[in-house]
């Protein structure tokens, strides 16, 4: 279904990399003479523009003049974001490679500027039955309940847990009585790659997790993330090691541009 609603691996869009341009077609984010230098030192706000995995572009990100993400470009299509009068995410539209809209999410907000509900429509299905999503909030916790309008369909709950620093530590998903958990731990004190411009500001992380774990009845994974940072403190590279292995499983390279 949707690729980011549950914020699993997509949330590990702790995605990063630096655009191509610079001397000899290489972009050096720490070279002040490079056209791609983000510049400014600590405290500068940078917007994630590209994530490369093992040398291949996985995703690109575009923003408007108010530093809000407007497009998320993937190999399989695009995700487009629009905002309400207060500047909060109002709709997310998914399109395939032909530009056809495959599904859509529409948000409603409460008085505290956090969404209280959302409706999902699978426009790729001629018999589309909307899914109603409800949000409830308490200290360091968000519960997201997805209720299909189709009689007898399974209800899904996602419980998001945060630490005192505001970092997402767990997403516990239960569908039809089956539970799985995604966990993040050992956060650094650096700004996460997607901390600025992320439409899902209410459930993102401020810092970068150095440990990630998936636990379920059908799949288990443990990852160690080792970061390299630029002068502004943002990760520009992450080496990922799976299940205690000594060999690198993936290399992410992250690109940014300065916020306006």
C-alpha cells in the first residue's frame, strides 16, 4: 500500500547526499570553492535534496519558497504534497511513472496544529473503498488507527513512541492481531537529514539513529548505521551493517541545499 504512512524503512529516509556539480563533476560539500558547498557552519538549515544508495539515486526531493517539501521523486513514480492556509500538510498524492494518480491522502487538523484524521483513497482500484485514519496523542506517543470502510476488513494500528529528545524510537504495528515493531536507538546529537521541510513534522526525528531493528513473526533485521558529517553537522554518508556483519550492506550518500 502506501510507502510512507507507517514510516518504516521510509522513515529511515534518513536519506542524504550532495548534488552533482563542482570541480571535475564532483561535489565536495566541505570545499568552499565547490558550487555544491552548503556553507555556513553549525546552525545552518539544510534541506535534503537527494539520497543515493550504493551509487544509484534512490530518491530526490523538491521544496517550495517556504522550505516545504513539494515532491518526493522515486524510481517508481512521485509523491506530491500540498499544504493548507496555515502551512500544514493537507494532501499527499501518489503518481506512477505515467503521471497517473494511484492514491491520495487528505488530512484534517485540530486546534493544536496536528492532524486528527486522514482519509486514504486507492484510486488505482476501480472498487476503491476509502480508509479512515484517526490520530490520538499523549505524552511521547501517537496512535494512528486505520479503519477501512469495507465491512470485515482488518483494522491497523500504528503506535509511535518518542524519547524525551523528540526522536522516534518505535513504531508498533498491529494488523489482524499480527504485530511487528520497528525500533531506532543510539541517536547522535546531529540534525537528521530530513529534519527540515519534512511534511510529517509531527512524527519525524530530530537526530540520527545509529541502530535500527525490525522485529516480526516473519522478518527480523538489525542494522548499525555509521555516519560521516559535513561542517554543518548533517550526515553526508551512512554505512549500514546488517545483523552484526563486518561487511557494508549499503552505502547512503546524502545531498542538501540551504533553506531559504
